[in-house]
């Protein structure tokens, strides 16, 4: 009995490793294991990286004929799918597409559609190369498009695009312009069968990631931190006037990094004609404008004893809190657009929760200090060595006396 547990443990680990190996092998060879009806055979296949899509094909180098079967799995009956070759560039515009969907009467419609502009309605039309044997099927939540393409003088390296979207009756609608739907493009080597990410798509995705990181760090983290420093550190006499310079440094750094993120967003917009995120863009413009006003407002800040200082404070606080609220909203809109791994969104939520929790604790402590100090004043005693220079300025209405930097 003494050796039973180690043996059982070894067997369990071995079975687990074998199971993981078999599962990984099955997932890695999705397209290779697929069987087509009527004993149709395709010598080469490629698991496309997004949208549950697979391309099977036979390529005849002598005739430059490409026989394809494009499979799109896990899709409902009220969706359209398309696979295309772009002979002139990467991306959507210029693509020569094969489109298929199930009509409301249950029959399949499959046709060719040249894509000449963004926000296309996928109108039927002739392609720049010959297409024959075009057909489609829908079964078990999977649409398959079959076709034979004549690709004379197009070479063996192609730019391919694949896509899916919704239907309104029997009319294709615009596909989603975020996440996997803007990553579904790449290259295809007809000889090796290797499918790669197009340089343009990879470059644009990198810019989107940079845009997201810059704006999250600046508007979404540094800005709230700067506000917390200004609101609560001034309670501590030892932090006066250091809190002011820390506040300015934090907010100015946030503004500089935020402007860089905003500029990256403008560049992305200019490179993505026809793809718009109106709410995200509008909030971004408002944030940039308000942030710029805050920077210039610092240059005209009245002295503490000036009669207009109260109005400047109201303006400064109102605009600052508006920027923070809009920043958090826009960052979550950015997450919805970019659709990164969930861990990044969860990490940012953790940061926001930590900052909010710190603000709540510091708020409670500030009120405690304010009440204690007011009580001491009423008794004729002022703790913490009094007020430097005799200035008395309330901390956001709490009555805490500190020196204004």
C-alpha cells in the first residue's frame, strides 16, 4: 500500500500530459482533420488567426488555378461571411471578395463582390480575376464557400482578407470595426500554405496598443493620482509646499503623455478612413481641450489672497474632476474597441479601485484632522505648531489650515 500513492500520482500526471498533448494537437490541426462531403480533398489548409476561420485549397502552379474552401465556424444563420484576395494592397479596399449567407427562406446566396470603399453594402459585381464553381453551404453553425479562381500573373504570395457581419433581412450590414474584425487580414503563401499577418495590420495594431497604453497611463492613472496629491497631502504640515510641486509634476506629466496618446489616435484615424468611433473620439477631443485649459490656467493662477482666487479654485476643481471622470469612461470605451486580453482590463480596474479606496481612506482622515483641529482651535490650542505665515486656507471646505504653495 505504501507505494500505491506515488504510482497513482505518476499515472495521473502521465495521463494528464497525454491528454494535454492530444488536445493541443487536435486544436493545432483543426483544418487538417476536417472532412468535406462528396470526398472532396484539399491538399493544403491554414488555420486563420481570428474569427474561427479556416482556408483549404489546392493550387496548380502550371495553370495558376486556385481551388478553395473557406470555412467560417460558430456562426449564426443571420450572419454573412466573406473571404477575399486583395491584388493591389493589404486591407479591405481593393479586395475581391466571395460573399455567402443564408437567406430568410433558408436558401444560400453566394456571389462575388469587389470592395471599392469602406462601409460597403457588399454589392454584387465581377472580380478582377475569373471565378468558377462558386457555391456555399450552411450546416452545424458553419458556412463554407467553395470556388475556383484563375490567378494568372498574381504570383504565389497573396494578400487575403476574411470577414463576417450581421444581416438585416437579406441585406448585409457593416461589420464590427474593432477587435478581431479589424485584425482579419494577412498574407498567404500558396506554395507552403503559410498564413501570416500583413505588415500593415500588424503596424496598425501596434499603434492602437501604444495609443491605449499612453492614454491609460496619462489620463487614467497619473491624472487621478495628481488630484489625490492635491486634495489630501496638504493636510500634512510636513508636505507643505512639496504637495503642490508633486501635484504640478504629476499633472503636467499626465498632460504630456496624454497629448502623445491623443496624437497617436489622430494618426490612427487618418489611416482608417471609414472606420469611426464617434463617442471615443469626441470624448478624446474634449479631454485634450480641457487638459490644455488646465495647463494655461496654471499660468494665470491668482495669489491666495486675491479676490478672484475663489473663482479660480472652483474652475480648477470642476474642470479637473470632469477630466478624471471622462478619462475613465473613455478608457473603458477604448478597451471595448481594442478588445485586449481580459487581464489588462482587470488590471486597470484594480488600479482604479486602489486609487478610489485610497481616496476614501484619506477623505476620512482629512475629516478627522479637520474636526480635531477645529476643536483644538475652539479650546485655544492649535496642534502641529500652528499655521505657517499666519495664512488660513480651507482644504476643500474642511476648514483645515495650510499654507498655499
